[in-house]
């Protein structure tokens, strides 16, 4: 629910700031404030929801509820309040408050994973550590300890969430697709060969490390790694039976979210080689496109399934699926369409989460059916 709400508020505010109406609170430059709140306000809320839903299933333990859940929700809310109106207290208190959520999530979810000995899922603990480090780098610049770490923190955070989306998609998209095809009596199975799965992880890590290394790696090498990552992601979809899911929006939206990963890394590579459409557009393909679409896709499916409802996307939610990707597409095409594409794209992307919030408020606030 927090992710749905926060898919609206900071975007509307950012569109106002981009149009010259108002200014962002705090010492971080506006673009970093925007990036921080979309990652560590919006996306991290969705990650918390995913981890607190998935980990009890993985470990066969009771759902996280009661005081523990209240504390985690309170930490998320406290971080957002601090980042909006807490700067008069000083940058250090804001940092302390905002940085507490990810370690707390790691203790709750990571503790269960370690206790159950689920080595396959230890990677999620590592990625939470990466996200904490990226948030810390941004706060260190806000505090004044460093002068130029916010950009690295933002980029590292983007890639941390991209890796999360990549790993989660690799597990759930073939699984959910196969289940949906069986329900429709379609004689097909979605799958990914283990060798391809390993190739995806290796090429993504290579592309990410090369990009984060900056000038230490020649630009053409980095671009080649990014194109290779895009190609491996596309190959992973080869046996996912994507075309056979077109009649089931709650399934094809997962494929669409993954396809944005393919597009994002391809655009990063092309930007490094020919300079178009530009790094900003490519990164928005990964963030507004891949992360935004996949979050909406997984939230709708998980909320329906875990509340005892049929896995069927209503017409308004299908509209939301379309709007989130059209909004991302317009943002990616901004270098060619002009600044108005930022505004229109941002409005459409935000409307997707307005629809989600209205449609799923009763589902997320009432007892399981």
C-alpha cells in the first residue's frame, strides 16, 4: 500500500519542481532527491512487501505481523517524513532515521533465510547490503562528509534494484507463465536453461561493474558489456512463451517488465557507442520502465493471490499496466520529443499508481476472503 501511495506523491512533487514550481527540501541536488525518493521511498517499499510475503513462504514460517510489521512500516514512514520535513533537525538525524529500514528488513527477513539455511536466497541479503551502501553514499554527501558520492550512490542503488528485478523475474516469470498456460490447457511450458540463467547474471554483473568503474574501463568496453547483457536477457525470454500469454494481462505484464530490462541495457550500450538516446533516457528505461512495471505487476498478482482472490486483472488494472509503460516510454523518448514528454510521461506513470491504489485499497486493508 505504501508503494502504491508513494508512486504518486513524490512524482507529482517532482513534476512541479521540474516545471519551476517549488524546490526540493534538503541539501541534495534536485535530481538526486528525486532519484533517492523513487528508489528508497517507492521501490524499497515494494521490496519490503515482496520480502515479507516471499520469505515466510520460502522458510515455511508464519507471516510477519503484529509489532514487528508495525515497526518496519513505522521505519519506512519515519524515513519519508524525515526526508520531506526533517532537515531543520540536521542532515545527520535525517540520515540515521532514513537508513534504519534496510538493516531492520535484513534482520527480519535475512534472519529467517539464514536460520532456514536457504543458501540459494542468501543473495537477497547481499543485495540489501548493496542498497544500504548506496543509500549511505547519498546521505554522506547530504551530511557533508563527502562532496561527490550521491551520484555513485544513486547509480549503485539503481543497479541494486535492477539486479533484484532480474533475479526475481528469472524465478517467477517462467513459473507463473507455466501455471497460467496449464490453467488455459495450453500445451506449453515456460523455462530457462540453467546455463542461460548463469549467463544473464554474469553479463549483468560485468556490465554493472564496468559502468561503476567509470573511466577505469574504456567506454567501448562498457558499452559492449551492456549490449551483451541486453542480448542475454533477451535470450532468457526465448522459451518463456510470451506470445501465448497475451490473453492474460496479469501474466504478460511480467514479460513486459522484463523486456524493459532488455531495452534499458541496449540503450545504455547504444548511448555509449553513438551517444543516443543518452544515458538519462537509458537509465529511465531501467527505472521507470523495468522497475516500475515489474513492481506494479508483482504487487497486483501477490495482493490478489495472498488475499484469496482469483488471479485476474480487472480492466482498470490493465489500463494501469499500459499507462506505466507508456509513461516510461515517453520519458525515454524525451531527447527526441522535448520536455513536454517528461510531464506527460510522468503524469501517465503516476496515474497507473493512482489506479492501483484506488483498486487495491480495499484488498489490502480488509481480511483475506
